């Protein structure tokens, strides 16, 4: 190579905007351009004669030596290094950075040499990683929005089902009490004499009972609607559980069948932290069911046990009982046992009770057998409050 050509080569070598490192077959560095020196933070004297592995993170050095020996031993040729792999280099101060490396080979009278063209791709990697994070965030948002949409559609489907079941049930359950109100109201107008007062009272009571039944049906649907919409607010406060249940039992005695007796017992402290409104609804529903599904002249047992860890409520009757087939569906909306279809009801009461127990951090279970009665057991773990 003449003088002018040598000067041109040196100018290109030293002014190239890419790191250029020449290595011999032993892996010793023989030439380094200025750009590579700045990349790695070395001076020329610090690199010339050193192994190329000085620029490679320690965890990769052994493998790199093996790759280097294999490269020279298997017809070395120009190619990108580590295609499809993440490559890293290390500066003099120990800082690692991602790189791309292209290899070229040339022969001289002094032997075979390889040239490594080294590009610092830190900025590109940061951009790639930022794009990956952005894509991941977008995918997560799409996933969340999709899930939210699916939940909304499911809620809408459930609401439509609830409306449909309400219309179907209302047309059936409302017919009897409304007919009773209509007929009793007509008959009342026919009893104008003083001696007809007992008959008037009888029909007034029938009207009151029918209106109460309609109110119970509507209240069940309002409660289910609030539960489904998450609008039930739980307000824990200290209540006297013995006094609360005693008052409810006294109220419910007015609707018992002839010979039915409600027997209530309590043990332990009277005071607990619960929501009085929800507790009242739970007890009223379960004791009302016991009255409704039990025969005349049968006892209904109500118990509350308040120990240091758990408040246990139980309501036990000797009524119709629940078949094994029906037991697995007992707390589902609109479910009614096969043996109670002739008794009025919405099939929502136990569903609401189970949801209220759940809101109060409690559990509900039952024991039942056909024609032997049913016992519902509710536990409120005080450690879960």
C-alpha cells in the first residue's frame, strides 16, 4: 500500500463513526480506532496486545473464547456476530452496554486477522424496551377493558333475566293476593249491618295479609336488585343480639299456625358487632320459612350462642325438609323446592339471606331431610370483622 493510500485508510479508520477493532488469530487486539477507544473508555496503549475478552462481560468470556476458536477453525468469513442474540460489551469502568457486532476477515503476509465493527445500540434498546412496555400496557388495558365489557354484558344479561323472571313470577304470584283483595273489597261493601262486623273483620284481615304478601314480594326484588348493583351498605355497630332476636320472635308469633311454638334460647354475652338491619332480615326470613314450611302443633327452635370467637345462630324446624336433589340449588335465585310449589313464595328469600351473611363476613350451612325438618346454622367469626 503506497503512502497516499495508507493515509486515506488511516483517516477512514480513525474518523469512522463506528468502533473498529482488529484482532489476530490468538484473540489479541492489534488495532483500535478512536471511536472504539471512546466507546470503551480506554487509551490505545491500554488495549493493544490485550485479549479481546477484556471488552466482554466476565460471565460471557469463557463462551466467547470457545466461539472465537471455532470461528477461526471453521473457514472464517464476514458475518454478523451473535445473530438473534442480545450482545453486551463492557467499558473500562465496568459499565455494560448493548452492542451489535459485524465481523470481517482479511489475510496478510503476517497472518489472518478479523475486524469487529462495534455499534452501541443503547438508545435503540431503550426505545425497543419502551415500545415493548407500551405494547404490554396497551394489551393489559385492552384485556381489562374487554373483561370489564364482558362483566357489563354479563350483568346486563343477568338483569334482563331478573326482569324476565320477575314478570313471569309476578304474573303468577300477584294473581292470588290481588284476587283476594278484589273479592274481599267487594264483599265488604255488601256487609252494611252491625251484625256483619265479624265478616267485615275477616275480609279486612284477608286484605291486610294479601297486601303484606305483595309487599314482601316487592321487597325481595328490591333487595336482590341492590345486591346485584353492590348498593347494600353494611354498617357494623354494637347490638344486643338476645334482645333483637327476642323482639323478632315475639313479632313472628302472630303469624304462627295453630299449635306452633317458637322456642328461643341464648347463651354467652348479649353484645356483638353486626349490622342490625341485615341480622333482622336474616332471622325474620329463616324463622318465617320455618313457620311456613312446618305443620301445625310443631316446635321451632331458635338459638344464639356467643362465645369469645364465634357468634352462632341456628333455626331448626320439624317441617317438610329439603330433598338431596334440591339442596345443591337452595341458595340460587328463584329456586323453589319440588315439595313446596303449592306454597306461595318468590324463591329469592334464601338467596338474599346467603348474600347478607356473606356481607357480614359469615357462613351459612344447613342440615335437612325430607319430612324430618331443616336446621340452618349461621356463624360469624369475630376475628374476620
